[in-house]
C-alpha cells in the first residue's frame, strides 16, 4: 500500500465528501504537483513501488477512480460511468476541490485517456501528460490496429460475467506479462478481486469499447507517451498512432519490457524513464 508520511493528507480524514469518495491522498513536500492516475483493475496502490522515488521532489496526489475496489460501490453509477467523460469530470472536480492550478499528470491505461479528455476542457491545469500504456481505441478498425476484434471482446465480457474470479485469474498474468506466482501478478489480482463483478464488467465495457481517436488532435498540452515493447492490451503501433495524432508536442519512449503494468512488474526500469518524462 501507499507508505505513510508526516505530510500525508488522507481523504477519509478531511471531511470532504468528494475527496473521501475517491480516497484522495497527498504525499510529499515538493512545490510541483504530480498526480498519479491508475487503470482498470487496480487502484492507487499500483504506484506503491514508484511513489518513494518521487515524494521528496514532488507533492504527489493519489486518488481512486470510482468503481475501484477501494471505493464504495454505492457511489458508482452505471449510467454515469458509461463513458470516460464522467471520469474526466471527476478528475477536474478533484483538482478544483484541492485548488490545484497546475500539475503533471501521469495516467496509466484508461487514466491516460481520461486525462486527455480533461486537458481539452481545462488545458491550463495540465503542465504535461505522461501517458503510460494508454490507448484511444482497443478495437481494430480500417487503417487502425487496436489489438482486439469485437468478437474477442464479447467473449471477454461473457467470461467476466460467467465466472469473474476465474477470468481474473487467467487474465492477470497475461496482462502483467509475468508468472502467476510473481509479486506483480499477485498484487494486480488482489486489486481486481476487490472490484464488485458487475461494476468491473461495466468499467471494462466503457474502457475497451471507447473510441477517443477523434479527440486526440484537440489535446494541445505536451504529452510523453510511454509503452512496453510487448503489451497484451496495447499493441506497439498505438504509441506511433498517438505520436502522430495528439495535437501538442509529443514524445514517445518504448520500455524494453513486457506487460501492461510496468509500475508493478518492472518499477526499476520505469522509475528513471518516468523521472525523465516528467522533467523533459
């Protein structure tokens, strides 16, 4: 889990309903704000191996996307969270409530696209977006390779619905790119199991069936795209697509590793690259 600190502010202790709902935490003493957003199947604890290397230089903000297992299920609206725009609204409300006027946002997977949406509405708040394992569309299309056919996703949704725990057990090592016994897979499995199955199914449909290609040219803030060289969910060509489609200055770096969650599977490789991405 996230390490404690004298400078930590826990949303659960601050008496603010919005920050409480998203388990917002602020750790660190730096003058620059660094916001870390997690992806589907995880929560803010996915940054546990990364966090200690940034708290001395940044004021790090962590939060949980609504629907994560660490959030309260009664706060989740199936209708509202049918699009990623609702998550972007949540992000902007959190930043507003915390009176954050400028930040670097590191968005893993779906949080990368959430940040892209938010940056279009409020570009002045985002100094830079670091998009880690992010994709604007997962379904193959003419002249676009997202990695999945619709039928494959239908089978995925059916498997989630019929036996959620069995599906997670099989999916987690493939997504992480490691053995079932590895710490990274165990941790990803833990956070995935904590999500209510019907909520997980809803989020998976929202994420995997989204198509945000049309908004990319409207993203004018600087972006740094980070991607594993082999990722079950995000083919390597997606990083090139983002590079040519994002509307602002964009850089790309490929991590020579396998898996969708390098912050869990190979933090020692990601940390120096992430530091450079933030500062570059």
